[in-house]
């Protein structure tokens, strides 16, 4: 089993998984597959993309936000993160 070694590699790996699922959704739709099967595959795409978002946000918190807090810019950093969280609801 493939095990990505760093955060960037993990993100790219998950994006490729999402891409593969998406290509499958397109093929299924083109071939008039059973609707429920297409929905299941679409849900796999969405799940993979959510995982990518989580990985990117984790990386952002560990790097950019952490650096901003060290520079005394915590209010701006927190505001930026909160704006992203609010969009996902």
C-alpha cells in the first residue's frame, strides 16, 4: 500500500484519488449507469475532496497560522480560518 511521506504528497495523493472517482462518475453518466450507483460514486468524490480540504487546513494551521500568531497577527489569522469554516456550513 502506498504511504505518502509528507503533507504535500498526501494532498496530491488524495487529489488523484478524487480525480479517479470523478472520472468514474463521468463515465458512468455517459454510459447511463444506474442513478444510485452514480450518486454513490459522486459521494466518494465529495468525501475525497473533504479529506483534501482537511489536509490543506491542517497544513495551513501548522504553518501559516502558527507563523502569523508568532508575529502577533493572531486576530487576522483566526478571522481567515473562521471565514473558511463558515463557508463549509
